[in-house]
C-alpha cells in the first residue's frame, strides 16, 4: 500500500505553502486532504480554483 506524506506549512514544497496558508486562514487548520495534496502544487492549486475545498463551496 502506498503512503502519502502529510505536509505542514513548514515542510511543504515552496510552491504549495501559500495555498496551505490560505487554507489555514479559512478553516483554522490544514485538512489532511490538502496536506497530502501539497506534494503536487499543481493539484493543490487546481482544487483551490475549483472551490472544492473552500468555505465558499459550502
């Protein structure tokens, strides 16, 4: 079974840090789904653009 790195703002790839910081401001924490997707800055940015993981989507 594959395992995924669960990133924090401190250890995330540089291109993912701003997205994780925005998520932290919106939710008060970084959900595991986004912490795992931080491995791919393009994936994380795409999910944010779609509004799937945002307070506005609710």
